[in-house]
């Protein structure tokens, strides 16, 4: 017997409808970047992890090797493909002990650290008269042989700047000062640390000796101690300032370092990739949080975030270079190994973790459409377009060697040289809000580049 029509209609209404599951929506690049500004945890996770579990990562040492292994595990755990450690050999220098004291006329200890690639005084140290030079140019003007048997002291007047330009002004005291002093007969050199802080924390860093000039002991005094030494000169009444300096660095010879690489593989592997870089090593005296654990966290987070907005057209290759601090060994090795593999564009994060304030490229004139599109895209993060020509970070030698496109995302360097190469380069100095702004800007820029089908730097 057929049910009556009203009953049949009621039966149909009683059967629950089968809901169609919603189609998941892929977030837009802009949405992912905006979310990173508020919520990104990847960069913090990286820099917190590597500084906590590894700490200082002196180039060419076992500690740097542990840092590379840690970074590889992190990249694999976060979905990166083709993760590898590409080894290379390097001359490895380690610091040893460092002590300085004024013997007369005002006896007292000074805080000092050895400069990279310098020689040892031997465990008993050396004692000699100190000669004051206010600038590197003053040292250059000293007569040949005038420093025989003496210690050269080199000062400078570095100040804080947003763009870090004062590093180029003060840096020669460290970069070339010891070599110039040695060429004029100095038995050792001490410099005022190249920095802008007032802490008793010396700033180390590498120095160079000219060809044919044997390395001599060289160290950097903490800025308050350097200022104290200069006051001693002012009131010594012509009496010689005598210093005992003990520095015991040594060379380990050739050891293994390496470059860590990983990729977000694009839809069209035939297109040259986007290279995003940082460096994995640090000096021994800090934990390498701002220099350059934060940079590695920023570039890796950006690559991962771009993938969350959909598989990019181009591959994004992350390069965490080894042994940057002691001579760009990793950057040079990577370029030598991959020089025949074209890179579309390269950019590096290696200036701390404070906010990005300016975008620059080297294709502003040759590809104004793309340049201006990026300028507009990052304006909402408080980033302006600069008129300068991007030159790139230390670890993207391959991009300069190939004469490819380069982008600089310029970070606020006002406080960077308070911490640079010091024991105070630790996690607590990173502002999570500013770190997230870096990730957001990098996500937006890398996402645009990785989905750009045409040449980024058109041939002239």
C-alpha cells in the first residue's frame, strides 16, 4: 500500500541531508604575510632552538658542525626538500685566552678579546709601550719603522645610525689596522672595539694582514676600557704607557665547514630559483642570536610561509652559509660549486632582527614594473622604496658573480652595533614583534619573486 502523499513528503523531510564538505581555500600570499606579522612562530622557533641547543658556532669547529646538523633537522621537520650539508675545507683559527693590563703609570686590567686570524703572544704575554693613534689615517702617516718594539693602539668615533653606515667609517680600525701597524714594526695592536655600546664587552671580528706582513697579536678593548686608556694618555704627562698583553689564539690548520641548503620546490624547476641566504656560524663569545641565527630563522620562515599560500612557480632555495665570519668561506665555496646553475634573484638577512624600513633592488631601472609592485606590496608594513642600488649580503657571492638580480631588505641598525660580535649577542636581545615584521616583509617579497614568470633582471 502506497503511503499518502503528505506522509511521503514528511518522510523525505525527516531524512537528514548530506552536507557537501567545503572546498579548502588556499590562503593568499597577502593573507599569509599579514598573518605572519601577527602570529609567525617559525623564525623564533629557529633562533631560540639553535641558540639554546647549540649556542656559539665558531667557524670550522665541532660547534659549527653541530649547528649545521641542528639546522638540517629543523629544515626537514618543517617540510623542506633536498636538505643537504655541502662541505668545504677552510683554515681554522680559534681564540685562546685574552688578557690586557696597564703596567704603568696607572696599573689596572682592561677587558680585551683577540681579533680573528691574529698571532699569539705566547702564554707569558708581552710587555711594551703603547702608542696612541686617533684614526687609521694617523697610523698610515706614521714613519716606517717608528713602531718597532711597540704596541699600536687605534681609536675611532663610531656612532649609531639606522643604516649602519658608520661601520664603514670605523671598521678599518679592525679590518686593516693591525696589518698597517705590523708593517711599521709594531709587536702587537689593540683597537677600540668597533661598536656603539658602553658595556665592558669587547667586540671581536676578523682582521687582515697585507701580503708579506706576518700576523702579529691583535685584540679589541671594550669601549669603556679604550676610553679609559685614552684618558691615561691625556694625564700621563709624557710618561710611557706600558701594557702587558696576553693573547693565545692558534691555528687548527684545515678543517671541515659546510653550507646547509634546503628547498621549497617550485612548479617549474626549469626556471632559475630564488636564493634566500643567511649564515649559520657565529663568533665564539656570543650565541649568534642576532648574528645570524635570526637571519636564518627569517629566511626559512618566509620560504615556508610562501609555500603555505600555494606551491610557488619558482623553487625557493635556502642557503645557510658556513664560516662567514672568518672570511666568507661558505659564500665563496657555494659560488664555486654552483656557478653554472643560474640564480634568478638573491637576498640575504644578516643585520640582526629589528624592523625592515627600506626596500632596494638592482633592477629599479631595468624592471621598474616589478620593482614598483614590490614597493607597493610592502608599504603596509612600514617599508619604503629606496633609490639606492642593492648590493646584497656577504653570503650571496654567487649572485654577484653571475650578475643576477639582488634585493636588499634593509633592517634598522640603530642598536645593532651595541651587540655585534659581543658576548651580549643573545636571544633576549631579539624583539619578537620586530622579528615577525621581518618575516612578514620577507614572505611578501619572496612570494612575489617566486611567482614571477619573466626575467627579474632583464638582459641589457
